[in-house]
C-alpha cells in the first residue's frame, strides 16, 4: 500500500480542489480519513481556506479500545493508529 500512497494522496487533493473550486463549489465535502499526518491536515485546511470553506472534525475516540476492533483490519494497525491519534494528534 505504501507504494500507492503518494499517488493516492495526490488524487485525493486534486479531487478536493476540483469540488471546492469555482464553478463547482460543493455545499460541503466529506473527507473520511484517519488524517494522522500533520502535513495532510495542513493541506486540507489550506485548500479549504483558499476556497472559503470551514473545516469541521468528527472524531470517534472510544474510551474502550475494543470498540475499534469491529472491522476486519489488523489489531496491531488499529492499536498503532489509536496510539498515534492520542499521543500525536490530540
């Protein structure tokens, strides 16, 4: 997955710019991501600011870590993301 990461983010930012720039200007845009990277969040905020959008966050920070395991993803990956969220982001 890391091999495609750079291209995937480039595509995400290109599409985000497309739907927030005149003449499209969607009423709202949802970017569903863990967004653990500060540079990623900065880029999203920059695009929003350039196009006069507000940025809101919905964060599911469960008290019981077992609630994160409802998906089929690796528990180790989930643990790493939750740890990063709580120590680096929040």
